[in-house]
């Protein structure tokens, strides 16, 4: 039996107010007084924080990481929710392919998202929708670099992120002014990516089962929540060993990337587990297929209400960054969420 079968996992149970004995959750606006202790093949057990700390050194380390403040990442203050605006400059992205493939249109949309409340703009030149084919690096560069340069020249007031699996694209984007290397393969697709990420101001490591061409072909897990946690734990460790400080890392469980409906829901329901990695937590649910399945809405561009509901559920679990297409609508929802949650603090 593998050692992980005995491993205990600590999921802080979020609450909205700071009663005696509560710990602040990952430096954000929420707190936790209890920890749900998880183990493969065993029922969960909810314990007070002090009791969980006493169970084992590894569990205490995860609890301590969950209760530690997060350093700014790519200039982003993670003490309150951050909105990342999606800027796809591809002809074939699942929800907005082709809408901003011209650099001028993309720059204009990026500036609009910044004005509407996005604190960072994530620029991608290769679709990672299910079934998408790889794009030549030269083509990806031709798509993203004019947009990064155009946004910088236009005085974009928020930092930029490059959404790519390819080290050469990331290197050029960072040289052009991007601040975050957002890799859906968690630096596994390109052997040179770890070296590029070492020089990046910040990096996002996302879980995906397989690549975009195959990831939705009957994805299976032993325990999706713990399997994804273990995989991201290993990738954060690999990043640290390569000289990338944990404080510079965001983690993303990769909703919709090699996950069936039940996998996505299991991850969202216990999302706060990932605070035990000691990194900022990014969540991308915007317009994804599971929202269409649950709501009966086949058109991705018409899934803003469901996307906002899923995003706010993530904020209730302490997510630091939510990646969205519909920035203005999400910003309004987050403003109300903050007033309701943060107003209860004492």
C-alpha cells in the first residue's frame, strides 16, 4: 500500500467572523476555527484547530500554511479577492474564439476589463479547450506579443499574465512586460519552463489530467480531491527545488481540465484544502462546460450567472484569484460579497 494511503490532509473549514480561537484563512477575509481531516478510504473528521495541530507534524505544517498570510504575487494584494480578466487572442477558444484575435481589438478589450475591475489581465494565444490542437510557437508569439506590447504602450494600469505551456513564449512575454507565467501544465509540458519560471516574478501551477486533446476522454481518479492535491504538492516542491519561492506561486486545481462533472463539484465543495500548500489559490470556472451541464445553457457566452455563482462559492472557500470572462458583472458580485462577508468581522 503506498504511503499516501496513510496520509492525513487538512482542510480548513471557512467561517466569516473572527471568534476566539479562529485563524485567518490564508491571509484573506475569512477565518477558520475547525479543520476537516481527510484520509483516503476513511470518513472525514472535523476537529478544532488545536487538536488537528497535535495529530502529526505534516498535518500541523498544512494547517500552519493555511493560516499564514500570503505575500503579494505579481503585484497583487491577496488579502482580498482579485479578479483576473481572460483575454484570448485565439480563433478557437471555447467561449470567445476569434472575438479578439486582432491585436487592436484585444488591446481595447484588455483596457476595458482593467477599467471594469480586473486586477490582472491573462493573455493566451493557444486554446486549451478540450480537443484543441497544439499551436506552433511562432504563431503563438505572433498572437500574444503585439497585445502585450500594445497594452504596455497604452498604459494598462494592471499587471499582465501570459497563459502558455511553452517556455519560449513565456520568456518573450516576460521580456515584453508580463508579470505572471500561467502554465496549465504546471511547468511539465516544456522541459525549459522551470528555468524560465525561475526568472519570472510569479508563476501559476495548474493541474490537468493529460493534454487538451485527450483530457476529457473518460478522466478517472482514485480520489479527485486528494489526487489533485498530491499532484500540485509535488509540482510546488519541484518549483521550490528549482529556486522558485513558494511565495511567488499560485496554484489552480484546473476545473474542467481532465475532470468530469462530479470531479469538478468535489473540488469546488472542498476547495479550501488547497490552502495547505501555502500558495495563493486561483480558481478558473468561467463559462465552463459543467456550468452548462448544470444550468442547461449550451452557449458558453450566456453562462455568466452560473460562472459568478461558482466563483463566489470559490471565494467562500478562500480563493484569492478568480479568472473570468465577464469582468464587470463579476466585479459587482464580488463587491456585494465583500460587504456581506467582511462586514461580519470583529
